[in-house]
């Protein structure tokens, strides 16, 4: 005799939330003024503030997202500020 088939439904697929592409500027503190662009042809990522025109450029790879560029910019700002405080 064979087993009865289970009527359990497969678990639903998890949805990935979209990550932000605009952020607040670390210099002028305007919300949603920093836009991150990724140029995969030249492997350059750029974060530019539309208000104060501050910018940050970095190299990117295939897995880089806009939040990664912004996070690197914030980390670089903090690193520079701690170097100034020590000197």
C-alpha cells in the first residue's frame, strides 16, 4: 500500500525589500539629497549631494549597491575626522 500525499503547501517565497538609492548628506544634513550612481562600464561608483555639491568616488564591482558607496563615504569621513582629532 502506498503513502497518502501530504496536502502541505510549500512555504511562500521571501520578498527582498528594495534598498535606498538616495541618502542624507553628511556635510549639509539635507535628507534625500545624496544620489549614488554606479558606472559598471568604468567600474566607478559616485555619491553626489545635490545641495552642497560634495562628492565621493570609489571603485565598484558587480555586487556593489548604492548603500555600499554611501557607507564607504561615511566611513571615510569618520576616518578623516579621527585623524584630525589625533593630530
